[in-house]
């Protein structure tokens, strides 16, 4: 049976994508879709490594278009945060949906990540 014929497959299953947008001294990383697997984030991880190597270590993760994240996706985010902090930088998360915020609170990751409501406040935390 082909995947398109599988009656149990979720309709409208979203994929994960990201876009890195440089701003003066700060990298804005826009995440979109569903982050549910480490493999999905391989290109993101490579992009973060390149930023770290270039000493671009102040980052804002904009989650406005991130529809879903699970424990594997959170693990990706924790790994990125650890690598950036180890390099002397910082990551701020903004535009967190209610569902993602609840997950951060339940896992107590809201005490690990700096979370803001707006892009302006996220950028100001890094200046």
C-alpha cells in the first residue's frame, strides 16, 4: 500500500521548514510547520553550526508559524540552545503559541529558555 492510500495517515500533515533572516547583530530564525523529528531539523542544525562558526551567536527563534512541536522537537531546541550558549551566545524564543507555551511550562523548559511575546522584546533582550 502506498502512503497516499493509507487510511490512517494524517490528512494535511505539515512538514517542517525554517528561514534565517539576519538583522543587525542578531539572527532571526523563523520556524514553520511541525517539528517532530530530529531528522527534520538536520538542515537547521547545520545552519546553526555555520552561524556559530561565523560568531553569529545572538539568535531569536520566531515560532509564530510553528504549528506543533513534540519532545523530539524540544530536544532539537535544547541542543541548539546548549551549542549557542557554549559558544558564548544566547537564544530567545518569541511568538510562542498557547499549545507550545503549555508544553514549555509542563517540561519546565520555560525556566531554561528566554521566552518573549513580541519580536521587539526578543531583540531587545539580545542587545
